[in-house]
C-alpha cells in the first residue's frame, strides 16, 4: 500500500520527494529508491525547468496583470525563484524588486485604512486641539503611524508642532511663581524637566526659588524623615539606658516618630507606661549647669527652646516625658534608673 500511495502523490498530485517524506515520515532516500524500483523517472533540476516552460503564459499573466511576486509564483508552481525570473527576462518583462512589490501591496492596504481614519477626522482634530494630545498618543489610539495623522492635520490646515515648540516661557514663569516645580510643569507638556531648563537657557531666563518652594520642600522632607531612622548609630548614653531597660525586661521602641506639630523621632518610647525617654547631650541640647549661654551657638539655644516646646506638646497629648542629661546618665546605676522610673510613676499615678 505504501508504494502505491507514494506513486499517486508523486505522479497525480505532483508532490516533491521532500513533501512526500514529510507526509509518510521517512527519509527522502527511501522514497527515491521505491520510485526507481517501480521504473518511475525522477525529475531533476533541468527537467523541472523544462516543465515550467510549458506554463510561460500563466507566469507572465500572474506577474504583470495580477501583480503577484516571484516568491508567490514559485510557491504556486512549487519550484525555486531562478527559473521564474529567467522566463520573465526571456519574455522581456520589466522586473521589479520584491521589496517594491510588497510596498505596492502595502500601499493598497494603507489606503483602505486611511479611508476608515478619514471618517473619524473630527475626533482626531478634537483630540489634538481641545484635549491637547500629542500625535503619538493619537496614533496609539487609532493603531496607525504618526505620519498618517500629521498629514491629515495638515490637510485640515491645523498647525502641527512639537512638544518643545508648544512650551511658552510666560506659562513656566507664572506657574513657577505659584510654587510648582519644573517636573510638575513638564507633566503638562508631557516633557521632562531637563527640556524646560534647555528652553529657559536659550532665552537666558533664570528662575529663583521662593518661600512656597521652600515650604513644599520642608513638607516633603518631613514625610521622608518619618520612615528614616535618624541617627543611624545610637549614642553611648542611649545604648546605656537601652541596656537598663533590657535588664529590667521592659519593652521599648527606639526612634519612634511622634505625631505633634513639631514632629520628630524620640529616643526611646515605652508603650506599656506611655512614656518617652529623652537622653540629651550636655552640649548639643544646651545644659545650663555645664555650659553658659555665651559659649553656646544660636543653633544650640534654638534646639533647647524647641525641646521645651516638644515636651509641652507631648504632655498635652497625654504622653509622659522624662529628660535625662548626659552628665547624670554617666554617673547613673541600675538602681538609680529604677528609682527614677518608680518616682515618675508615683507622681503620674500610674501604679
């Protein structure tokens, strides 16, 4: 049954040895052997070329009238490209490149697509003029190229411009005075802040940051500092009190953020007693017993006042606060610390 099937495929259906081998799932050598045993002449390259010459008119009609490429004709007749090109040259047919042919075919498809887009011309103009969308954004909506939309806009006599040309320096100035940053203004034009800076450099325009910018920056930094542990390393006095709390088996949290008007990260927070422990350095927090005001800088004096404001705000919110100076911590023992906590508890009536 297998040899009869192979002969049918080869003679009647005119399939090649390669195609028959794929159908039956065997080697080409076996199929050629079966055909020779049954005295069937095998067609070689030369024989195949002469067989194609019988279909000269069909090949010329397909190429000239139906605008089919040499690749498509070769697939129809199941042969290589060389004999088809040779036939066309012998018949004095002007050859065109396959790339040019495919471009011609793609043009026909593009024209049909453009006709559909022209029906939606009003929408495109609305997107561009009223909604202030870019050509690329509109092209992504309609799944087409940017050139197609730019040509349609030019036909309607609408001024096309780049995002860079759209930028007005007056608009940047007015928005910047309101306290907006360049990154935010750039989002209005779908452009990065570096494009705006280049635009300003062209016209020698300088922008000066005002109070609104500084306020917004400080607000940003507050939000960022809530999650950052500051300082990175604990001081010696902080470590000493942390060790005392561990020995007494009291649960605590270091550098906990406190939500008050002058928000900050406290040194130690004990949730069971609702207590805040502050370990103040003698110099950096301005201990009056150790240093005179003449020796301290303005920054340290301001810090001392700020500490007072923060303690008052914490007490108003219902927290308990203990502030211990560095000098006292260095002399302090475990029993002293325990007494300090117990006295504080009795005063606040927590026990």
